[in-house]
């Protein structure tokens, strides 16, 4: 994953990792942009599944710093700034 991406895509997940692997990764063209998965308090089993799916698909997995979509956006922006210094846009995949 290149650190010179000018846009990063993020998704917020909570106990729905089957959807990430079964729908999002199969049906969404990310056009080579990095994907950040912000976990919003999933169960331990779902977090383990999420970490595995993210690792297998070169997705950044991080836990939300708070709860809810506002905190997920702030978490994704922080990770994007740290991991992709040339990033100018953070896009929420709904």
C-alpha cells in the first residue's frame, strides 16, 4: 500500500464483517485507494474475524477512539494523516 495516496476510503464496522468480506470486497471497486476499517466496538469474535479479513486484504484495521460515526470519521482522518501524509480526501463508504 503506497503512502502517497491522495484519497483514503474508510468504512465503519460493528459486528458485520461477513458483509465486508461477502459484499463490500466483492462488489466495490476501490480503484487502488487504501481502505481503513474502523471497528466500532464489535464483539471479540467479530474483531478477530475483522482483523483476519483486513490483514488478508491489505486493509488497515483500527478500533474507534469513541463510539459512533462522528468518532469513526475522526479516527479515520487521524489514521489517514499518520499513514498517508499526502492524503487530501477521506471518503466514507456507506
